[in-house]
C-alpha cells in the first residue's frame, strides 16, 4: 500500500446505477484490503472546515486556566476539554502528546422525545464562533457518515438503510486535536500511539501537518500524506466486531515530526461515527462460517465503549 484509494461520493449519492454499484464495490474492496479510503465530494464545505480549524487554534491558544474550566474528566472526556497527555493508546503507558476537545450529539426539538440521554455539549463563552463552527461541522459529517454506512451495508449484502436507525441520534463524537510543539525530549511518547479506533467508521477532515501512518498488511508503516479536498475514512473496532473481521479495524498512529519541524503544532479533526448506546454489536450471521467462526462475544455499543475508554485512560 503506497497510497490509499480515492473515491468520489457523488458516484454513490447522485450517480447512475452503474456508478453506484462500482462505488460500493471499490469502497468495500478498499476497506477489506487496506482499511482506509479517501473520499472526494463529501458534502462538507471547505469554508466550514477552514472556520473550525481557525476556531480550534484560538481555543487551544487560551491559557490552561481557562481551558480547564471545560474539563470533563468525570464524564470520561466525552464532552469538552481533555488536557495534554491524559489519553494513551491501548497497551501503552506513555500519554499521547496531545490535548483535545469533544463535540457530541446535538438533539433538538421534537426529536428529543425518542433520543438517548447524552451529556450536553460544553459552551465556550470566550469564543462564540467556536461553538457554532463545531456544531455545523458535526452535523455535516454525521450526514456524510450515514451515506458511507449505506454503501457499507450494500457491500455486506444488507438493506441499504440497515445502519440508518442505528446511527441517527447516535453517540458520535467530533474531536478537535492539538498536538503542541515538541520542546523537550519526548522519551518514548509520540503524538498518538498506535491504535485502532473504537467506533464504526472515522472521517478525518484533513490535518495541518503530516504525521499519520497506517500499518499495512505486510506489517510496514506507510505515511498517509494530506489528500487535498478529500476526507480520509477508516474502519473502527465496532464495525470490525459487527462484520466478524470481514472489515478489519486498521492500526494507525501519528508520529513525531523531524527535529527541524518540532517547533510547529499540528491540528487534526476526526469525526467518530458511533451508533446509539443500546445498539447491538453482535456479529452478523452472514459473516460467520466454518472458515471464519465467531470471534467476539455479544455486547452493546455502550458496553464496548465503556470498556475501551477504561483501556485508554479516559474512564475508571
């Protein structure tokens, strides 16, 4: 794998029958063989993303005393601010060289009657546009994630809308990450240790610098350079469980820059598409066979999330 495949989402959402079938085939193949794919025409305006990047840079430039007012340690870091070095990769002790902010689900109006109970989003009073930019981007990426999950459903020979009611009003998270300049010897810590994502799929809307690396099928780390105007999408652990490893969660990391670039920060904004808390992650029957017996015990999305948050140091 020297480069991740690039696909055009419009071929799925607005293309001909033949274009839609081709997209599903290519998307599924990329997920089965690599686990990462770059998506063009994803429906999230560039201006919206530029505004959010500008706002998160201003937020992380605030004094620690202000940022810590929005800390959500007791809530497992699911909303608001999580300080530098608190999260670590599974099976690693060294904290990642990052701090981050979580925007969570927005449920308004009549929809609240049937919605799961989620903690409210924290409102940064110092930066009103920060809250607006986060909400707008969250909603846009949530819509895109549903389109991509429809393609995955067809690849798995399910009804196209199989995932819709599982992820609508789901526990998805938009994470704004700041990797500060590295000003001292980090020892064995890196910006983000090797890991697999917890959720169904992740949508990464660019980054301000390179550093993302993917572990390929041959066990070699391959750099994923910035893909202009594309969203990079990957498989998470929840989808891996549902498909009994037919779609495997891809190991990735964010490495430290070369010494000459250590003085520069890095910003990144992944959207983690999660189902509603009570949705089952039990493996699909069609993904279980004599050659591929069931790999995982049955559990709900919430049970699995809590287990993983404990493993990465965000819950006790």
